[in-house]
């Protein structure tokens, strides 16, 4: 493959350097939003079952103006392993056997660029600041929140 990318949880492998590649294979649902892609493994058997990633193949046929495309929800076998994330890239290995008329097999290693919308590393949880820590002294004066009071502590209503 000439290029690989993971974006929005979709792995796309491309062969060919033209804008429309000679062959493109995509695997949806490689990772969910917020999920770390490092170390991710998928083993898919050909048997029909719910929740399988959708796979597609798009290829150029000589003499035809548009590429041909086929989507697979069942019947294919796949083993996908993603390695460690290094910056905006992740290494991977794939074996994908499609149930098409030519019995296509895509197998090998790749290095995928991780798109901005994909999660390359797990987010580090941080504690939310407390009310007293996030308000400047000027805001405290403006809103009548003197020493010892926080935004969560209501002040008594003023009477005229």
C-alpha cells in the first residue's frame, strides 16, 4: 500500500498515488470516539454477526470513467493489529480476505497517519478547578463574593 490513514475511526489503505487511487480499502469502526488506537486488535470471522466493522473496496477499471466499489458487511475474514502510537502515526498489520469473485486478499504491514479527529492517545484526566480557584479577585468583587464565599454559596438578597 502507498498510504494509510485513520480518521473518524476509519482505516483507509490506498494503493496508487493519483487522486483516485488504483485500489482503496476501508475498514469502519476501527476505534470509537475517545478510544485510544494504540494496541487495538480486531479479529473478524466470516460468520454473520452484529457489530462487525463494515469494509469496502474501491478500484479503478481500465476504460471506465468511475471507480468500481463494493461494500462488505459479512463473509470476510480480517485480523487487524495496531501498534504503538508515535506522534501522529501508528504502525499496523492487516490480513483481510474478501468474499468477492477474485477472492481478494490484502495482507501486510503499514504505518497510518492519525487524523485530527481520531484519538491517538488516551486523554489524561484532570481534576476540575473548584469555584474559588477559577475566579479572579476582580470578579469576586464585582459579584459580591468576598473571602470565604464561592459561586456555589448564594448570597442573601439585598433589601431596599
